[in-house]
C-alpha cells in the first residue's frame, strides 16, 4: 500500500497516548464481560497447535455461503475456524457444528451492543489467539495476497515473522456482476466470483486518521451507487484482517483499526510500499435484497442500518452496478498493477 500524506496531522501528545492505553484496557475489559453472552455449541480449541493459523468470524444466516468459504480458507492454509453464530435460523449453526476444524459459539444477544461483534471476537482472540497469526473476516470476504496463487498463507506469515511485521493490511474490494445482481442466482459451494467478477479500479479516496495512525479508504461501487449524494458516508474499505495476535491487543472498530496503534501502520510513511492485500467482497449477489430487508427489520447495524437503507433504496430502482469503467478480475497481479495492493519487498 502506498504512502499517504495527510493534512493538518500532528503527533499524538502524551495525554492522547495515555488515553489510547486506557481505551485499549476498556475494550479488553468489555470483551471479557461480553464473554458471558457466548454459549459454546462445540469447542474443539483443544486441537489447536502452536503454529496453527486461525480464522475468526461472526455471522448470521450464511448457510449458502459457508461451503465455499470454508473450502477457500482451508486451501489457503487455515488450520482452525472460531465462529460466533448470532442467532441463525437457516441451518448455519448445525452445518458449522459438523465441521471437524470449527469451534462454534452461539448468542442471541444484540450484535449492535457487542459493537457489531467486535467484543465477542476480541474475547475469543484474547482466549485462543495469543501467539497465533489470526485472520478476522466475514463470510463474504476472501483474502488475496501477493503470490496467493502459488504460496500458502503460511508462506506470507513466515515472511512477516522474519521481517518482524505484526500486522498485514488489505483493502476491501467490492465485487459485482455485469448486469442485474439477481440475474444469476448463487449456488451453494460455487465460487462467487464466477458471478461477481467485476470491480471499480480507480475511484477511491485515502486519508489518514492521525489519532489511530490507520488509513481511511472509501469509494468503489458503494460510494458511486449507494452514497452518490454523500460519498463521505460510504463504508470504509480499509482493513487490517491479519495480525500476529497478543492477548493485550484489541480491535476498536471492526477490523478497520486496532490498539496498540502501531499495528495500524500497514503502509509506508516515507514514500515506499509495504506488502498488502485485498479482501474480495462478495456481497453483491442475488441474496443481497433479502439480506437488506432482514437487517432493516433487525436494526442491528451501524448508524441505524444506514448502509442497508441505502441498499434497499437503490436496489428498488436499479440492480446493475456495472459501468463502462468497471474492470474484470483476473488475478492478484492485476490488482498490484492497479495500485490496489502491493508485494512490497516480498520476492
């Protein structure tokens, strides 16, 4: 990811740094308290070994996506999945409980009051992730990193360890079909990018959060289509999904930023590049309309589910996100050429 120059930034003072340390303690204590909302369905964490790569996720009603999601990350090299099911009624819980490399917890508690699942996963990472490389993704997010077509995820984490790098950034890249998103139904077990093969290659803005030292990226089809009147309200696309976890760490806002804030420096401040990836985002399939309706009823998402309100309003008028500037996905090298990810000095 390229270096970014911000305006008006200044070093965080001693009081601010102290405040961030207090905030980290608060988020960790909050996660400790929220552990009581989780009930184990099946706990196979005793099978986790010292160098295992772990994946953490929170979901609700994602049964259709799960077979490909698990296969994709197993093939990358994930050894164990730790999942929180937030009240699914579509068979997701039963399906996951049958998987030999999955530990599963369930809760009917408020997703919103758990800071949109962050508290639950912070607790599981505190309890089970210490000393492991941990990947935190949603069931519609698929990590692409340099050389992912020839090298397993362990090759990346070994290189990060050898380079004394503790965190790895990835831009969320919204993928969509050419034509109406409901024209071709998604089938269980199917690669979603056989349908949603297109993305926006250039309409992104990047700024720097001077308090947390993370980047803030917006744009893509969600800014272009769903938040065209106010793109500053479009969802953030910056993610730090892969971290060599320590029990003292805590995510603050989804995987957009975490503490201690040095983990957010996944970009080069001095004009070079650091290795980074992309999370291919398979949200825009035929299932989105029903998902938007469900989430509007539940009201459990950020800012009064404003994102899902925008989806519902726009999809009532048009279901086609493709435009003449859309780019068809080929591979990670294409994304590097476009400046959306970088291999840095990893050769």
